[in-house]
């Protein structure tokens, strides 16, 4: 068995060597600036970027003019939400999002609140789904934007984006989706979900870090969007700054590889994920799945091992990289706002571990993780007086904590 296992693929993925290969020449012999229109170094770089843009657009089935390269999903989310807020402020100042969004959406909304925008944070049910009727009722005359993610980065729950898009189109409201965990992993149909703006990132799809894109549709209506980074007018004036050519080439290649192997990868990872889930649920008692049991990403498993604190468990399986809550969403670890929004009690939130399977995980690794985690949970529970008492008295944890 290898000395370490990486199973935190929602935080980031290793760059696929095939992606690295196509990027390398753009650091050395093809180093030109695509904005240098006067010589061949610039032309070579520009044509490579345009090929990458065409490839991304073809895979996502949008027009290449609708693809804006950014530094990643955080920037894409900022551009989409702030850009729409600024452009449509004369129409209204209400934005609708959801309590379980990534911080790069929630913090942008919080920022806009300081400037007089009203934000509705839709609640979710115990599985992480919004109520579509509540969404519909929340849309008012002043609503300028609905921003709801496709796949949640902690629990993997998939929102019903087709229905959300239908509601937004019916009410004539712009629909943005953070598709960072979905693109490249599951089919995303921008056209049929009536998505106006879509964010995604390179490093979640076996591409490089520091690159992503915002798709800005001009399907029925010409969207107005105010740039958030000015200076030079790159990317159709929506995102100035010299393009990160090697990273853009890598992003396009990464998306192409994901697209080519999506069916096969989805099947393989969901089988491995189910194997882990079944082993934990059958070999251990008081283990709970967090998120939706079926409507979820194929590579996600978020599970609470009651009576075992998440960080303690991670320390005892140090050679296995997993995460508690959502390590990737904040620079400072914070308790998970997602698990809280599901209404989970504190014990369940503090014993939750997120396993994120990826392209390079093998069945051997999965078997190893199953054995190690089960063994660690069992031995840590030996030190838990609450667990021991529960076993002895056959009481549930809440009966023990709130004796009658
Ligand atoms: N949205 C979601 C759902 C994410 O999982 C992440 C990364 N954790 C981001 C946005 C931010 O992406 P990036 O790292 O490219 O800024």
C-alpha cells in the first residue's frame, strides 16, 4: 500500500500529466502575450487561447464569445454577482441565493448588502435541497439575480437546476450557477437549464490552479455585466489583465479529458463511493450519511461517525487526506455552514468527514481507507465514555444527553 492516499478531490485535484504536457510549451518557446498583435509570438499565443476557448465552448455547447477566462471560480462568482448587481441596480437591488452556497458566493452577497442590496438566503431541507415553491415566491419585481449552485462542495447534493432555470426564465430573472463541482463530473446542459451565467474552475477538474471561466450567455437577452477588473479591455472588456496562457490551455485540455471519460469515471467512482458507504454503514453503528442519498455527485461521501470528533479521527488516519466540513472554502477553518443549514445537531456536525474520490483513486486505496477508518473509529470510540455508556445501556446519544 502507498504511504498516503489523497481523497480530498473536492478541495482540489492533481493536475493530470496529459494536461501538464500540453501546457509546458506555453511557458517556454510559446511564451508570447496574446495581446501582442504585432508579431508571431503574440499570434501563436492568441491562436492557442482561441482554440482553447472554442474547445471549452464546444464541450459546454455555448458560443465561444460567451466564454470569459478568469483566475478561478471565486473570481467568476465575483464577476457574475457583482457585475449583475452593478449593471441592474436601477431595476432593483434584490438577489436570491441559498444558505449552502460556497463562500465565494455568500461573501460576495454579504459585501453587496453593505451597499444597500437585499439578499434572500433560501433555506434547504435536511438533504440540502431548496424548495422550488419558496424560490418562486421569493422572486419579486426588484429581483435582479438568482444564484444557486449545481453541486454542493461539501455534501454533493445536486439542486434541480432545470427547474430553477425554468422558474427564473418564467419570471424573467437572470440565473447564475456556481458549477465548480459539477462541470466535468456530471452532464451540465446550460441551454436546457436556461442558465445565464455559469462559473467553474480548472483545479477541480484535473487542470491547473489559478484559472477558471465564466460563461456569459447571450441567448435571449443581451446580458449587461459590469467588469470588476479594469485595465486593457481583455476578454471583451469583462476581465482585464494579461491572459494566463498555459493555464487556459490546461483548462481546456482538462475539460476535454473529463468530457471524454465522464460516463466511465462517473460509474467507477460511484461504485467505489458506494462500496465505502456500505462498509461504513454496515460495519459501524451510529454512522449517518449527510446530504442527499441519491441526488448527489458520484464522487462525494459526507458521513458522520458519531462519538468521534472529526479532527481527532483525521489525526489518527493522517496518511489519508480527507476533510472535515469544508476546508477548501475558507482560509480559516470554520464550522460548516452547510451542515448547519441541513439542521444537523452539533454532534453530527462535529463528527462529519468528507471523502472526495477522484480519477487517480484505485480500488486498493478504497479498501485501505475502509479498513483504516473502521479500525480508527472503533478504537477512538473505546475512549468515549458516552459511547461506552450507550452500548451498555442501549440508549441513543440524545437520551444520554437529555436524561428524562
Ligand atoms: N465554488 C465551489 C462550489 C467550490 O468548491 C470552490 C472551491 N472550493 C469555489 C467555488 C472556488 O473556486 P476557486 O478555488 O477556483 O476560486
